[in-house]
C-alpha cells in the first residue's frame, strides 16, 4: 500500500499541475476552502443531505456556543492543553501538551466524548526538546519543536495524521513558537521567536522559516529574516516599533510570535508582540517586505468609536469596577495570536491584544541587586516608579537594574497628571492604589528625551536640571489594550473593540458558567488559577485576550476571541471589517469560588489559549464546532456553534 505521506505528495504535485493548466482568471481567483470529498448518498438519504447542505450554505442571523464535550488531562496550571488543530480525514484533534513536551491526539468522531488515542513525541529528535505548536493540512501534521536550550536552533517535524509516524524533520531557527500551513498547502511557515537567554547574554535573531512541501524527501528551507532592517533601527524606533533589547540589533530584537496567511497564500503577516508591530512577508520570495508599528491607544480621551470607549479598570485594590479614562495613560496593543480573512477582495488581520512585558532574569537576585548583565525587566508599578524617595528603596527587591542605572528616581509631568494630584516634584494621589498606583507599566519609554534621544534630567523639585537625577514621565504606557482589533494589509487600524470587552464583562447581560447562570460582574477581571479573586487582574492586563480563530459560515465571517484570565470565548461577526458586531460570550468555567486545584473536575475550563474552528462539512456531527485548549485546567473543550436563522 502506498504510504499516506506519499499519497499526499502525489496529490500536491497533481494540484500544482492542475493550477498550471488553468486559465489566468482561475489562477487569480480565491476559491472555496478545501473540504473532504464525501461519497454519494442513495435516495434514502437525500432529504438529510439536502438539509445539511442548506445549513452549511445559509447565512445565520446569529449564533451561540454550547459545551458538548471535554477531554481532561487532570493537570492543573501545567500548560497541558494549549494550541489546537484538527484533521477532518481522521476526525482527530491535535493538542499541544507543553507539560508533557508532546502533542495529545484526541478522537473526536464522537465530539461529546473526546478520547485520547495517541501521542506525538519529540524525544527522538533531541532529548529534552518540547513542543510549542501544531498545525494540520491534508494528512500532514506539523509540529514546532523547541531545543532543550531555547536559544539553540529548533525543528519542525512532519507526521502522518493517521499513523502518527514521523515522516521527516528539519532544523529551523531559534525557538519556533508557531507553525502554520499556507491555505494551498504548498508551504509551511514557522515563527522563530528567538527570545534571549535569561541573562540576555545570548540573543538569537528572530525569523520566519518557510518550508516548500512539493517534495517531502527534499524539503526546501528558506529564511525570511530581519537583517535588512538593521540599518533602519532609529527610523523604526521613531515610527513606534519598540526596540530596546540591551545591545541588540533589529534582527535580534524583533521576536515573531504568531503567523497568519492570506487566503491566496501569497502574503504572511507576523505578530511581533513585544515590539508592538506586525511584519508582512512575501511567501514565494521568502522575504520580509515591511514592519508596521501598531501605535498606541490614548486612554485619556473619552470619545466613543468603533466598538467602545477608551476606558479601562486600573486597580485591583479598590473593591469595585471602575472602567474610566486616565489622561496621560496609553495602551500598547502587543498582539499575541492573529488571524486573517478576506473581505471585498482585501486581506484583513485580526489581533488579540494581550500585552506582554519583557522579563528576563527576574528569578536572578543579582539582577535585582543592580547587575545589568544578569537580565532585563521592563515592568514596574506606577507607585514604585514615581515614589518621592526614588529608586534606591526597592533595589534588591523589584527595582529593574537598568532603570536604577539610568536615574535615581522619576516624576510625573503635572501638566499631564495634575488631575490626580501630581505636582512638579511629587506624584501626589496618582500613586494611590485607587488611582494609577497599582497599574503595571513599562519604564522603557514615556519619559522626556532630548534631540539626541537621551533622557532629559530633572531634580527632585521637578525642575529641568542637567545635574539632576530624575526622569520626567510625560506619558505612561501599559501592556495590552484588553480587546481585539482589525487591521488592513498595510498595518492600518480599521476597527477595535476598545473597552467594550471590559464593559460587557461588567454588565448585567453577561453570564458565565456552562449553563450561563453566573453573573460575570461578580468575578470581573478575575484570574484563571485561583478561586474568588474579583478584580485581581485590573492592575495588569485585565481579561487578557490571547487567542483568535476565524470561522466562515454561509456568507458571514466570525472571530472567536479567547480571554485567558477571565476565561471564555467572545464571538464577533467581522464580515464587515469596518463594523464588527458582538454576537456571543460563552465561559465554561463553573467553579469560581473554591481553589480549582483542589477540585479540578468541577472547575470547568480555565485559561483558554488556542482555538480551532471546524466547518460543518468537516465536522463529525455535521454542525460547526470550536475546539479550545485551556492551559490552566489542562482541558480541551468542544463547543458546538449553534446557528440561528431569521424566519
């Protein structure tokens, strides 16, 4: 019998020949997404077949999610279920189990009872290696494999979806964090994040490996790197790309996180999370053509646009929900997962704006004692950044060494922050817990600089003084914008949800729990690894949108956005990218009071991360599904997408 990987190779070659023989008009047309060919039904099944096809082709007026199945590893807070993928041919889900350093293979032929039927391991590639990502196309399963020392080159392994046997593996860049196939299946892309070592002494270059899959026995590997941008460092900084790694070139500082590919397979877009930017790649040429800064959200203005206002809740100690604007405060998009779709012949990118701070060496005491060679941490609470006694009081505890080496203290510009009590030499009530004091921000920018780019120094009285030892912050920048956004292929903002996410979670309309019977407001901005901790994430990144997947149903396009901390999936109709519409929120966490580690089975699903939409034509039960990996509860949840149609 011909091996399945060889059957796939033959199919790819035949597909390439068919494309080459087609007309020019056919070559430029984006066709329907491929599905599995089904055997012809006899007349007795025609009625059922017609019904299913009608449902698949019809455009719903709305939809809702419901939990129909769950697979549990029994591992709490061990990242035992993260990234997900699905193969329609075998009706299997592939779920990254980071704790085991492997991929769990689940049989979804009965989606109400997911069953583990196998494991894909990486120990045969290199002992101590771990899995970061998984993707499926046809009968191929691609696995991103991180080396035992993350700064070393990693691998991409290809497996057969049915036998699970490894077909081959190839070496790629450092720390492959995500893999994805192009829609036409001709290429496989790996985002090599290239994070530095904890002491920042080794900092690999970020890159994207592009594998050509025409011949699986001789895979061509090309690297789309950022070396051509090294000479444009200052211009990129000026445009808003965050580049600040110690002694890092642009190529070292840029860290590819997540990839999405246009429907015609020609362009890839890559989130550079810590850099607050997107990169665009010409896939066929394996070249990074652009790096787009995403900019920042002004949380001080009160206008209502797109999906909501500019407010956010910044304190975890005020015992209330207080979503409001804060002049002088800006949000950094910092997208994690991204997805894309086509509308009106144009490609649009959907970003889950999680936020992420660089924090290396944070477990090394020497760094906190002042040794800048032992790490790099950019996060700090406002109350510690602008304390009137300066930085020395927290050296050895949580004062970043690089900040302490730059100055002895910092001030808030009273022209920007006078509303909360800041004066020339004192941050006043801005430091209080019920104001900005608890909020985590970055110290790396927002302070005043001169024409040379060096900080302008002030004395303790708030007077500009070349001999002074204090920074003056005109703005504060927090991590993530707590929502999702839509961008065009030029990196321009088209639509964003803004504070409508937090506003909905705080509203009477929001209900959590698999039975939708728990008021969300009672557990607003709670964490994913504890019991009743109302408001505990407001000082950090709020609900923390992390994952996003796209589903095409009829003529509409839906975005499924996972909220890592609060939990649950928010569903939006993004058919019109200029006017996305909220559709549903479903959170299958059931126990919000007790310690979930002590009663994990009753807790439900905690910490949703990766999700995969399954179209009705590929689904084991004929209905569209969504599978979600929950890293804290270690569960893979299967949600049914229930379609609603107008009469």
